[in-house]
């Protein structure tokens, strides 16, 4: 059971975010955090989650 946990384990994936330059990743995360603070409704949070999932896969 110990081997089934993936938290903190390196997973070699090939998404848009994984191929980005590290500086661009930092800029993207900062921009995304600012956008999340401007969300005021649950549908907006849903859209933000959708955008994040699209970039991750």
C-alpha cells in the first residue's frame, strides 16, 4: 500500500506546463493566483479549474 501513494513522487508527464520555461511557470502561477482572487462566484471558480486542468493535461 505504501507504493500506491503518488503525493510528492515525481511523475514524468508531457503537458504544456511541464514543457514551459521555469520563469514562464512562475509568471503563469502568479497571474493565475491574481485571477483567482478576482473571482466572486462559484461558476467563475469552475472556469478557473477548467483552465487549470486544460493546461495540466
